[in-house]
C-alpha cells in the first residue's frame, strides 16, 4: 500500500506487549483490585489514542427508557454534551455516548456471557436523535437528485447507528474460534455481541459488520474473526475509532486509522459467521413516489 509506514505496526505491537506485561505484573489476588488495574490500563491507553473531542470515563449511560449497567469505559463526546459527575464515576446521556467498553482480565465462557449481558443493556437504549448537519446535507442531496431525475420523493427513512459496544480481554481465549461458538451466542449476536472485541493475548479481533438492504427492515449481519497476532491492537484501535467516527458529525476528515492498515488487513487470517438481524441496520432509505 503506497504510503504505508511499518513504524505504525511497530508502535501498536509494542503497546500490545506493554499492556500484556502490565496486566500480568499486577498479580493482584483480589478481583476488585485486578479489575481496577485492568480498567485503568484500558482507559490510559485510549486517552492517548482518541481525538480530543472525545473523553474517556466510567459510569452508567442512560436514555429515556433504558440504561446501561456500570460500564468500565465510556467514550463520549465531551465537546457537545454534559455529564453528571458522582463520587467515583459519571452518568452519561445516551446522546453523548459513542462507545461503551467492557474489560476482562481473562477469557472464560462465563465472562463472555457477562459481556453479552452488558452489551445487550447498551443495545436496548433508545437514543433520541434530532436532525443534524449530516441529515440536512443528505436532504439537500436528495432534493438535487430528484430535480435532476425529474422525480418526486417523500423524504427518507433514517435509521441512526446504535451506541457502539466493545470488549477488551487481556488473557486467554486461544480456543475461541468460529467453529466453537455456541449457537445461542450467534442467535443473539445482533442484540448482544460487542461491535468489536479483542482477545489481546492470542491476538484475535472480532468485529460486527452490517450491510443495509434496499428496504428499511432488510439487511445482513456478519461476525468477522481476524487472526491478527501482533497487529491485533492496531486492528482493534482502528475499528474502535471508526465506530466513534461513524457516530459523530464531522466538519473535517475523521481520523480513520483503518485507511492506513489496508495492506495489513489484506494479509490477516479471516473467518466470517453470518447472524440473523433482529433490528434494522443503520441506513438512509429514500422514499420515492
């Protein structure tokens, strides 16, 4: 890939080794102490990575009808929204939350079920989206297209992205693979799987991909497994930034780290598992007469 810099891979590979060493060095026998250390490692890493319009916190996300469980990490838009500070965490408005992340020290089936439960609580939050700059621009483009084609339209049906979820597992998970998934896990993927998950020690990244159909309620969903090894933190970080960008209104080109790693992605082992959609995917569907 023209312009690809191997120093990018080296930087994230070094960060991956450092995180694994730091979480192993803690050796805290008390689960609460281990959890606090783990969450601090993740938050510190993300604070150095994400653009300054976002902040990294911990607490609970609430909407008009649902709320999340206590979240290890909340990546939120601190420029345009407030939060409510409490003694050791914050309350975040659903409209401000971009990504909610759950961290685990070690992989297990029980820990993964806990990840699914917490991601489902976030997925159930209904975000109240008022029209924004991107919506106005999309409507202007539709009006111009209608004038050009000499056709009438009835506007468009817009389904906005849900609050993204992520999971960060430091140790274990070497046996986690597409052919070893429990059927119930796949059945609830749309509602409960994190949008991106990293198993740091084995170097596996799992992402959710949605493909919108031609009608509002149609489309497809896929779980993508990337055997990324030393590049796993780079792949995960690029996916996380993309999730945040896709849920934000941009006035400048967004920070798509994924553009810089296309050559890396083309070389990775890759498996895909399709899952059933239970909700309409994010899309804009024009309603023509």
